[in-house]
C-alpha cells in the first residue's frame, strides 16, 4: 500500500475516533438546556438569570467537545 | 511546538501588548467610567429619595390644606348662618317696627282724624245744636241744649232696662253730640262695660244708642220721633 | 440619508445576494490552505532588522490592538466627566450599557474586596478576545491574501540536500483585470504526474491497439475455420482447429494497420481532449503537449530542472507548482500564541491575587501538610493539594485550547460552508457571531471565577468569615 495513503487513512480514522468525545459534550448540553427550560417553565420571571447560567453551562460542556475537536484538528492539520 | 506554531517571540509581543492594553484600559476607561457610573447611580438614588421626600411633603401639605379648607368652610358656614340669623332678626325687628310704626301712624291718623272730626263736629256743634234744637223745637216745641242733653242722658240711664246693666263687655255708644268725659264715664259705669267706644251721629238727633254684642238700647230722639210718628199714624 | 434608504435596504440586500450568486458561479470558492500554526507571510514581509517572518495571525493581532487603542481614545473622549452629565448616545451608550451590565454580573460573582482588579482583568480579556473572535466575520479576513506556491523544502538524509516537494494545491488563474486568484475548478497536477498520465495513455493506446489486433486475428481465424468447417463437414475437429488457430496466428502476423491505428488514436485523442478540457477551464497544468503531439519539447529536461521554491506567478514556472491562498489576515484567536499567552496571564494573575489576598498562606492550597499527622485522612488533603497544583497548570491548556478549538473550528466551518454553499453561508456567520461572543465571555468569566476562588481560603473558612 502507498505510504502516503496509509498516513491519510490513519489520520482520517484517528480524527474520526477523536470526535467520539464530542458526544459527551452533546449529552451535557442536552441535560443542561433541558434543566434550564424546565426551570424557565416553572419560574418565567427568572428567565434572564437562568438563560445566562445556561449559556455558561453550555459553554463549559461544549468545551469538552472542543477538546475532542482540537485533538482531531491536530491529527488532521498538524501531524505530518 | 513548531507544528503548533508556538513562538516565544510572538508570545512575548502578546504579553507586552496585553499589559499595555490593560494599563491603558484601566487608566482611561475602567477607573473613570466606574466613577462616573457610581456617581450617576448615587445621584439617581438621591434624586429618588428627594422625590419621595417631596412627594411626602406635598402629601402632608395637601392634607393640611384640606384641613384648613375644611375649617375655613365650616367657619364660613357658621358666619353665614350667624349672619342669616342676625339678618332675619333684624328684618323681623324692622318689620315689626315698621308694622308698629304703621299701626301707630294709622292709629294717630285715626285719632287725629277722629279728633279733627270731633273738633269740627264740636265747631259745628252749635250750629247743629241750633238746627237740631230748631228742628226739635219745631217738632217738640222745645230746644235742646247742653242741659237738655244732660237730662236726656240722665233719663236714658234712668230708663235703661235691667238687662242692659252690668254687661261687662264691649259696648258702642252713639250720641248725637259729642259726650263729655263725665258723661262717658257715667254711661260706662251705668252700663258696667269694661270697654266703650264712643261715636257721634247727628242723625239720631239726640239721646243715646248703646249697642253691645247681645243687643241694643235705643234711647235716641230719632227713634222716639219715629215711634211717635208710627203712633201718630 | 436615512429616509432615502428606508424601504430600499431590502433591494440592496437582494442585489448583494444576486452578486454573491454571480461571483460564486464565475469564481468558484476554494477551501484555503488549512494549517494550525499561523502562516508566515511571503518573503519581504518580515519584522524590520530581523529575519523573523510575520505570521498572518500577528497581523490580525496588530489590527486588534490598534482597534482597541482607537476604542480607548473614542470612549475617553466621549465619556462624560462626571455623573451629572447626560451620557452621549450611539456606540458609547451601547458600550456603557454593556459595561454596567457586566459590572453588575461580575459584582454578583466576585463582589468582594478585590472586585476592581478582578473586573479589570475580566473586561480586558473580554474585549481583546471578543474583538479577535469577531474579526472572522469581516469579509476578506481568512480569504483575501497572497497566492502562494505551496511547496516545502524537505531535508533528504540520503543525499544530504534540501529537496523541494509539492503537496496538494490549486491552479493559479490570471483573471479579470489582471487579478490572479486560485482557481478551484481544477486541482493541480504535478508535471511528473502529468508525464506519467501521458505515458499511461500511450501504454493504454498500445494495449488497445494490441487488443484490436488480437480481435482482428481471431476474426480472421474464425473466418478461416468457418471456411474449413464448411469444406470438411466435421464437427469433432472444431476444438482442435480452434486451439491450433492460436499458434497459427503468431506465425502468420496478419495485421490490418487501419483498424489497429484507429484504436490507438482513439485512446490518445481522448487523453488530448482531456488535456484540452483542462486548458479550456483555465488550468495551467496538463496543457503541455504530450509526447506524441507536435511541439513536444521533451520531458527529460523538464524533469531534471528543479522545482522553484518561490516561482514568479506570471512565469512559466508557475505552471509547475501548486498554489494556495495564504490569507493576509487570519483571526488571531486561531493562533495558539495568543490563546496561550492570555491563558498564562490569567493563571498567573490568579496566583497573584491569591497571594495578595491570603499572603503566604495561599500556598497551603497546594502544599497542605497541616493535617497530615492530625487527621486520619490527612494524606488525602496532601494529594488534593497536589492535584490543585496540577490543575492550575492544566487550566493553561484548558483555557488556550478551548478558545483555539472553538475559533479554529469556526473558521474551518466558514471555509467549508462557503465552499459547499457559496451563496448561503450567512447562517453560519450568525452562529460564529454567537460563538465568538460566548467564548470571549467564557474565557473572561472563568478567569474572574478562578481569581475570586483564589481569594477565598479553603482550609480556614471560619477565620476568613470572621475577618469579614
């Protein structure tokens, strides 16, 4: 097999595997947004506060997914 | 490191730039702007307090004004009532006075008129007497004078029927010639009346007519003459 | 001005949309070259008196700094001198509202004795990162730049020399008004690959000619067999004669030149047509005459000539290398230098404020030997303290890679979407707008939270409560 093709293959598989980690971030975002929406339904008066905290929580959960993304980006664009 | 693009020189430039920006932002934006915002916040809070105090003061003033107004209103009402009462008193006083005055004037006028008439009648007395005497003498053959009058009165009293004595009410005495005060008193005393009004009616020619509420005694010359005339006829 | 545009903006937007469709059809977008490290600008753009090449992320960083300086001047000039003045409207008022809102927000999180320092750090990081992130929304950033030969020098250990190698890239195209742009309609094919394709076409033509010849011979043999079969009237000899026929054909070499050359020419013509199609699309490579064509200059010289490292785009050498767009400005947050520096500043400031608030006692957060022999679980406290120490170093990585990952992925998302749906990438710009704001807020807010946590003593909560 062509060595170049092997490298590309390995990079693609590795990047794809790394992105599995983004699932955790997705689950976290789902849980936090679900909780926030329920809280907003119960206390519509506190929507602004809940929304701010929800966005922060979502950003933190998303950070995990972004780490996975960074790993896959490094695999794709930095490794040679 | 090379593949990640980490370059100590670039990082140093970033560090210097960050510190510079931090210092400049703090010096020219954060500190002054925070002060301005705090000042404004205090100002607004103070303004709100002032407004609340002013509102309270106004409310108090309004309540006071309302109180004063109510007081003034009640006082005015009292004054009006007083004035009205006084006015009514005055009016009724004036009216009464006027009425009294009117009554007095009326009475005076009446009295004067009566006096004047009496005086005139007194003036005419002689003539009337003379005419009456003349007529009477022509009819009766004798003349009437004061003495006659007196005798007529006396005879009248003497002939006064029993039911006409002690009447005790108000009587009206009609005479052909004005009666003297003695005669009046005499008649009043004889009749027993508490009140007597005297009037002059020359048409009765002489004598007296006494009227009261229950009846009358006609002792006048005219009725005697009429009696005579009827007897003659 | 306002009244003129009222009700007409929608037509302007429609015109821009149609212009976008037109441009996307005429100049198809290409995916720019993707590389994590900031790309060096071409030779001639280096820091004065040094040979350090400026990266395009540093250009963006300088733009951010200049914009922030202008912002400082603007705000300082517009700001009312005290609280009694009515604030001016417009952009200043918007900033003031944002500032006041964030001040209240941070006041609710870290409204202690160190509020001013924490808030100033928060705001500085927020403004710098926000401005950097939002630069990706400006048209031209990440897309307009140098058309750069995508060649690399690689050290060859065998020969002991630097060898120029090429990687994937695009054709350069001289377009309208002499503006050259990378043409995405045809991918670059190296001259060696081109020569190999020509050789393959020749081989295929030979094979086709051989096959045609074979078929012709078989047809002729079959015709002979048929004639023989009709003559003998014997079915049983059919197999033998057909087997013999193969051996016979080699010997006889009956070839009809017209048929075989037709198959040969057909294959070669297909190859020439392919090359011509590329040339018609404006591609440089693959248009050189094939060996069988007129004007073939001979590939031996071309192969020997080394590939130039920095060819002139208008020269013939331009056809021999692939080209990529090297953006003049690339969002600063997609460079690890910026994110790492700010992350280090953030963590260092966290330690600084910890020492400032708690004195030397702050170190007990990391080296907590106080309870080691007093409590049965003292060992756990030591381990936790050491974990905190490691955690603070991990914060640097976490901070820097979170921002880098979000912004770099966002930039790639915008490239890919502009490439796939050239006329409708704007929903992703809206997404990037929010991602940029949220990432800036998260970076700054986490700094504020960590700084606030550092001012609170972990192990002397009671004492701390008494102090206040």
